[in-house]
C-alpha cells in the first residue's frame, strides 16, 4: 500500500447525508474482477445530472470529498472505496462513517477523516464560495485545513491510532498478521474438535 | 463483573491482544461469493500465499446469478466471467464450492444455517454486510470488505477493535400478523441508520425468545441497517432444535459437548451493557418504509410524513429528497400507495417459513392485474422444499413468477431489476435509491404485507383482503 502522510487537493462539497455504498457505486458496476476501472460507476445515478457537483468543471479534478453524516452505510462492497480512489480521491471527510466503509478505506489507503459536523458545514460553505479551492488532509498532525487568513478553517480529525500508523507506513495487514503465525498456530491447537469444518 | 454474550464469544477467539492494537480474532467460518472475492484471490496469488484453512471456508454463487435458465451459460459475459473466476479460484485454492446448478447453492446467508455450519459461539465473516444474519445463532458474525477477505483467506484471522455492547430488549408479545420484519423495521426507524454504529447488539427479551430461528435471522440480518457491527441472540432450545441433525451439525458425543458449551453462551446477570434500548412488541403493527433508507419507515396504517415536521435539519432535507425520489406526497395514506412489483425473497425473508407464510395468504387468490409478484427462494433446498409442499403451484396459479435461488432483485445485480420509476414492495433489506434497479422505488415490507400487496395492488396487510368464499379450492398437491 502507498504511504500517506499529507495531501492537498481540490475539495468537493457533497451536501448529502446517508450516502450509502449503493449510491457510491450501484451493484451493476461490481462485476469486474480487478481493483481498477470502477470510476465509471462512481455516483452513477447522479452523474447524469448536470447540477451534480462532480459534473461542474471546477470540482471535476477533486481529490478530497466532503460529505454529510453516515457516509458509506449499507453494503460492504470495497468497490465503493476503489471507485473513489480510481476517480482520484485520496481522502473523504465526514462527521460519521459507517464501520465497514471506514475499515475498507483504511485497508485500501483512502483516508476517512471524521470531523465535527460544524467543520463539514464550514468546509461546504468555503468550497461552494470558492469552487476549486483546496483542502489539506494532514495525517501526521491529524488536521484538516482550508482557506487562508482570519476565515481559515483548521480543525483536528479522528482516525484510530492503528489505522493512522499503517497508512503512514504504507503497511500490508496480511504481512503484519503473518508475523504472528506462531500465535495463530497455538490458538488452532486449542479449538474444540466439535467445531464445524467444510471439508472432511 | 460478569460478561455479556458477545464478550464471551469475542474472548474465546482472541489469538493475540496488545496495547494500542486491535485484537487478532480467529475466524471459525469464512463464507465467500463471486462479487467480493476475485480481487482477494488475486492478492494471494501476487504475494504467493495460500488459503490457510480451506476447511473453514465455503463458497457459493448468489449475487450475480440469474434466477431463470440457471441450467444454461450465464447470458451476460461480464457476469459469467465473475462467476467463472470464482470457480477457477476455488479449484486452484482447494475451497469447497456450491456453484449454480448444485443442490446446495443459494444465498450465502441461507446456506450456512441450512447446512448446519452456522453454530452458536462462532465467529463468522463474509464479504457481505448481511453476514449479521448468522448472529441469530449466538455467533459473532459481520460483513467485511475485500481486503479483509484476503486477510482471512491468508491468515484465518482478522484484526478487530473491540466494539461497545448494546442490549435491545423487546418485551411483550408481537400481535397476530406482526412479524420479526416489522419489529426490526420499527427499531431502525427509532434509532436511525447510524444508531447502532460501533456496537455489537444483543437482541433479548420475551418477544425475541418467542421468535423462530427464521424470525431471529430476519432481525439479526438487518442489524447492519442501523449501523451495528453485529447483532446476536443467545442460543436456546429453539436454536439447538434447528441445528440438530443438519449435515454439518456435531453428532453423538460431539453434539453433547457442543450443547453443553452453547448453554454457557448467555449474558451473565451481573454483566453490564454500554447502552440499552427497550421496545414493547405488543404495540407494534405492520411497518413499511416510505423513504430511501431503512430508517425512514412508518406504520402501514400511517401516512407519508411531512418533511416540515422533522426537527433535525439534516433529517428534514433527507426526507424532502426521499419523497422527491419516491414520488410521494406528504399526507398520503401508505395503504393508497400503488405498487408495480412485489418481491418475496432475499437473505432477509427468503427462507421456507417466509414462502409458507406468503403462500398461505396468496392461496386461492390472484395477483392484481397491474402488479407483478416475483417469488425467489433463498436456496435450491428452499425451492425444493417449497415444491414438495406445493407452494410453487399456489404461487403460479395466483399469477406469480416462481424463480431459481439467488439474491435477485434485492440488489438488482442480475437481470431481476426494477425499471426507472417502477415501484416495489420488497421483503428485502434496503430501499436505497436505485438499489433494485436504476430509478426504482422500494418500500421495505414484511412477508404478509408483500403477499397482501400483491393481491390488492396497493400496500396492504392480510387484514385488508376480503375473506375467501371457499377455502382449499386449490390445494396445489392435487
């Protein structure tokens, strides 16, 4: 996984709450067997609407999505994270993420930055007033920043310590776990024999 | 202090625990399907890794498979490639698989319990959010993403931060005609889609204990719809009776040892939950959704809400957008909402008990002339059982379509989709925009409401149907 320390890119204000993973990418786009090419399905139902934020040229090159609460609810499809990444997003900012989406983001290298609802509101206002303005997501200092001068927005975001460390180091989870293989073997020896198996 | 049920099961599976790190949990059963596994197997191949425990892994094809002509090659080449990729992967890595055409094929959350592989006290994961279904047996079961699928394939473990605990206690008895589905839809409307976030939920109390295993699975299935990490129910005699004798259930002395352990899987009297919710089942009625998330629901006897009445600005805007998408006017009685398609099926309500209930209501009646009723059994075994009981004849004589097993219209990935503007009453779990097909409008309902709606053509409960003049006219078993 690619290391992530800090990223500055065009902020995209998505003024919606409860953006579920079916909205991020509908099921009909999940048929690929690769991890790439899912950008064609990103927000598919809304992409036909000229007023949708990503259809406005100022935001088209966006890489930091700013969304309302309960982002990524519903289906566990990691394709939702891939679709955002394939499009060019490096981070999503929201007051609340669904558990599975947040987990998938951490595994795939997309930063899911949880901030106070007021911060999202200020970022939305700022990004709509200055279309194409950038937002910085600094994982080292756990801060989001936008704007300059007295109205500048700077606030901390939440991300669990372990995920932050893995993202900063660009570490592969499977590799970390396999370094504890002796523990897994020891555990396996203690399992009751009546536990079910699929192959006899 | 004692432990809650979920704490007991969690603690039994901790392989490694270290300060500042998530627990490393052992996974007893890993279910896989065609949509969320191909990239995981690719990951293994790239790193030169194998599947650590093929004997704790089971694959089937469900999300993407057709429910007609299942004996022919899949028509859509992209879908076919995905299904064939799973077949190649399971063969290469030595994983047991139940492909389309196999007698054990079906929705992954239907076949685990059906085979007896889902048992109390287990940890069960799958690249599908409705894995929470298996919690009905007193297992910790949750959905994972593809990176985690790869992690489990390679290590048979997962790194997981310990969730908080919540009790949902449901007192009283469900009134006649009110089902587990109504119970869970009522709950989600109270909590909202994020109310369970960060918690493993234990459903308990007399109304939960009175449910059949099928009903318990319906409740646990929808745990994810209010954001919970997992939902589970303490195993009891109902659970043991359901498991005993199934193909993969423990036998003989193993059975006795297993049951003895399973009986210890209850929340201790002096255990404490981080949060508790209490609901009264006796006040519940048939419940349906009006909006575009499962938390936007109302009693069937109610009306489409007025967004202006929501105090929370976010909820108000959400309601406005939902009504616009759903093409509904505030104040319209839910019973007047006309439905084009009724879908009976899915991992929420596609089990034999659900089909029996639907058939009982449909029997001797006909589907409304402007309405389509699609009945999709959750597994091949469910389909065969239904056909043995003549349920298929009842459905077909009423004018319904009787299909093969799979996820079907629940997520609209195979050809079973709504067309833009088409409205459904669906026994599935999600009413998201476009979930059942681009532009489709979904109302989540229970099985009795689905069946009655198919007959009347508007959202209805069986109580709205005229009495049959003579019963038993079409027994279906000739």
